[in-house]
C-alpha cells in the first residue's frame, strides 16, 4: 500500500491480500509515530485543527516541527495568527477591516504570541515571540514543563534547569492568557516523546478550561488515513 494513496484503495488492497500480507508503505519507526499521532487525535479530549481554525487562534506553540518544510500551508496559517493582533487592535479602534494599510500600520510592532521550539532555525522564526533550539529529547522536556506549568496535575519534569523552567512558565502564561491556542507538532524529529509532550500541553490547557486545538504534521498526504 501507500500513505500517498486513498484510504479506500489501501483498505481494498488489505482486504484482497489479507492483513498479514499488507504493508502500508511507512518505515517501521515512522509508522509507529504516525499511529501514535492518530491515537492522540482519536482518544484525546482536544480536536485536530483545520487551517481556518489555526488562523482564528491568538497564540501558538510549535514543538519540534519545521512547518515551513513539512506543512507550508500550516506555516502560512501561523503567519495569520501573528497578524491577527493587528486586526484585533483595529477592531478595538473601530477601524473597518477593509482599511488594510491602516491595520498594517497599527499592528506593525504588535503580534499575537507564537513560540517556536525546533532543532534548527526555521523560516518563520521572524514571527516568533521566542525561539528555542534544542535536540528532540530536550524539546520534549520543555513541552512537558510547559504542560506542568499550565496544569500541576500534568507530570513534572525532574532536574529542570532554572532557565528552561522560566521559559516554560512564560510560554504557559501566554497560552493561558489566550482566547484560543494552537499546539503544533509532528513526526519530523522522529521522537514519540515530542508528540506526547505536545499532546500534554494541549490536554493541560483543556483541563484548565481553555479553547485549544492540535496540529500534527505527518510524512505523507494520507499517512493518517493508513494509520486509521
């Protein structure tokens, strides 16, 4: 089978050859990560975000994923999140939304908070309030620390250094202050811990009564379909 083929085609092939003889086209490690993403979205309390849903948020936390490479349409939606602050400020000043130049001037130095934590620099770092560069294991620890800072019932990270703890608290405070938060992650780091940490952040926000949605980038167009 193939994660680039339709759900129906993969299902029909598996019915034809039998489940024991069917291979969905993912490498073993990659397939396990995709299945974990599907499990989080199916069984967790936080829904997956649509592209329009991302754009309506006023805060975002990107954990481990260079979305410009893995999901460029999501990257564009995150730019709309950042720009949304200008639209909000214009509405408060009763400026019509068709006055694009006036809105751009008002929001020139103001953006909704976006935090980007990735192994390397990304092409959307310019819109970030803060960026973090770290290995996958350390990104996961940051994510778990943010979740704990949001909801003390979420597992605590042992031996967390002071600088990371302070950064986690800043991210948590911004997400808690939002009307709607978006948590973005994916399989690119090859780390299930990063996937789980992103879920923990979203679940912690949900536990605090906040509106939050999850975005996971997966390798192929129908990776989630084959996982299902």
